[in-house]
C-alpha cells in the first residue's frame, strides 16, 4: 500500500505586502511609530519594528488627527485627539464595508496587513471550485468572514468577545450582508471546535487567527504556544474529505511562518496538497520601506 501523502511545504517563504487602498495607507514610518490613513483620519501608533528615521518632517506627524500615547506596555496607553472625532466611521475593502474605530488598546477595528489574506480568500472563492462551509475562528470584527460571505460561502464566525461579535454583525449590516448565511458564535474557540467534533460537523475550509493571549467568555485562558497544536488537531478533524484549504495566521515574535507550516503539515498527513508560508507586511506609500507584522501558513488541497 502506498504511503499517505504528506502536504508539501514550499521551500521558500512569501512576503505578502499590504499596499495602499482607497481607505488605508501607510503614509510614513520611523522612530518606533507609523503614520497611517484610516478613511478620513491620519493616525499615529507605535510600531517597534520601525527602527529607521521617518522620511517626513515632524510637523506632518504632529498634525495627525489621532495619536496613541503608549504606556510601558505597547498595547496599553491612551488616544490623544487633535479635535473631537467620531467614535466610528465607514471604511471598505473591495465589496466589503466595515467600521473603523479607536479602541482602548490602540487597534482600529481592522488589521490592514490582512488585506493580502482577504485578497487570497476572495480570489480563491470566486475562481476556484465552490467552497460552501467555512469556519472562521478568532474572527474579531468579521472582515474575513464578510469577504467569504460576499463570495458566496456559508460562514461560521467564532470569537470569544461578545463586543467583537457585535461589531462584526454591525459590519455585516454595513456591507449589505446581514441576510447572508453567517452564524455568529460567541464562544471559546477550543470549546466550539470540540463541540463541533462531537457533533460530527464538517467544513470545506478553516480560517484561524489566534492571539498570543486571550480569555474566553467563561474566563478560559488562551496562550498561543500552549494551545495551538491541540486546536489545530481539532480543526483538521473538522475538515471534509474534499476540503479546500486552511489559513492560519499568528501575531507573535516567538513563532515563524515555517513553524506554522510545519504544524499544518503534521495535521494534514494523508491529505497531500501544498503549504505556502511567510509573513504579512505593511509597506509605505513610496514602496521603499516596510515591516513584517504577522506570520501565516496556508494549506491548499491538491
């Protein structure tokens, strides 16, 4: 009997660059910060990887609409506004609309570097064989779920934060997708996957973007390096025999795209196919400078 095929890991990484679109751009970067445009607003936030000097003069930075003043913990701090601004405002990427927002932890309700993954999902769903059922874990404000729904997929969107799920539903309404087949689940991702395995559920594709650390609705503690292998095993068990893909993304300085690819290969034993991997990067408007901000691996069926 022939041995079960093992997914083939690409020998070379990819750097997928998120370049400017109508509602976002990286205007400038340097001195540990980035100057971005989110819809109508110019925003300054910390970015430790921007080790160089900014290309633009200081006044251009100081005149930003909003500046996040970081505390010792880069995630913590407070916003300083030049003038009072709206709590939320509409943005869009291709056919999907969503709200930008100033959150307490410097985030903007959307991670623009994910545009490279959104494009991959959108193009694949519109040009490949139909993918009917997609599970999106750690779905946050739902942009990836909405990209998939707009391309015709049925989506199960899971996030442990009730607030984030509420924001995702608002984004669905803003996109005109409130009536599309999207299940909104506020649950710990591991518990949901375990429950779906017991029910014998199957999905054509899985997307997951776990944080380094988090808590579930009932206080469940999530740590990336402790929980990811077990969660991935459950996700692979949920894949249909003719499943199309798995997209795994992670924000952690202690992990790599190759490590994520190796985890997918181990879980995909017997399925064959190919795995590409690398990092997602943001690039400034000149195209001269940028920074990798997260790692990804993607398994695709043969």
